[in-house]
C-alpha cells in the first residue's frame, strides 16, 4: 500500500473577505473531489483571507500511480485562475 500526500500553499486572488476565500476554496475542493479519487481539505491559514493551505492524499498500490495522481491534481489547481500555488510539499509513504 502506497500513500501519496501533498500540501499546497495558495495565494487567493479576488478574495476580499474570509467569506469569499471560503467560497473559492470550497469550490476548488468540491471540483477536485468530484473529478479525482483523493481526500482533500483546507488544513492551514484558515483566518488569513488571501492565503490557504490545502492538503490532499491518495492510497494506491504503486508509487508511480500515486505520483501521477498528485501531479494531476496539482495541474488542475494550477489551471484555476483564482489561485496561485506558492509552495508544494509532496510525500510518499
């Protein structure tokens, strides 16, 4: 069993309040959950309205598949013009 996890730090454009930030983050999380078989949640910087940390993970049988899943989700986030990835930490267990 291989567990792939990734923590992504984001800058959120267009968010002028915590309410707007949460709407954007919830939208991204929901879209990722509906398209990919990963567990995902906002895991940090909850009270800062232009920054966020989102963590996601997948369980699979090979490290190659785990890397592919993580890279696919990262590319999906990069293509969302509401946010920018500042930092990305990936780990395979």
